[in-house]
């Protein structure tokens, strides 16, 4: 997953697309899960903010979504669900109250 400008004179003009990394002019490899890269070129993939994760080949920070037990916008920051609340899926949904006589255990 590399690209080059029109009229590129050498293989070194081929650069990795966002979501992929590697030296210019060589094979590109996908950014691993839990990372992203939002620019083309040979830069390293960037780790998602704390308490978030992303699928492999993520090309923007908004692909980093909060883990279960945490809530916040896509791309972070992710905050721990407060006592008495929970969130059992990844994403930007708010933590839900346990309701009734239940309490929540901390993750």
C-alpha cells in the first residue's frame, strides 16, 4: 500500500499510505492493532491514547476507540467508568448506570 506522485523518477518516491509504515521504496506493512498513522511516508505508527484500541491498518486517530469500562470520544481521552456504572463494549458510548440495588466492580 504505497503511492507516488505522477512522474516519480525513482522507487524511493514510493511512500507508504496512512495506516501503513516502512522505509520509502520498500514494502509497506500495516500499522498493528492499537496504533495508527495519519500521514503518508516512512514515519512510525503512533500508539493509541491510554485505555483505547484500534484495528490494524488504522489511518487516523479517530480509529482509536475507548475500551470496555472506559468512555470518551473516538481518538480519546478515555475515562474510567465511575463506580456504579459500566460499559461492556468498545466505542464512544457513555457508561450506563447499574440501576436498582446493583453496584459495579472496578475493572
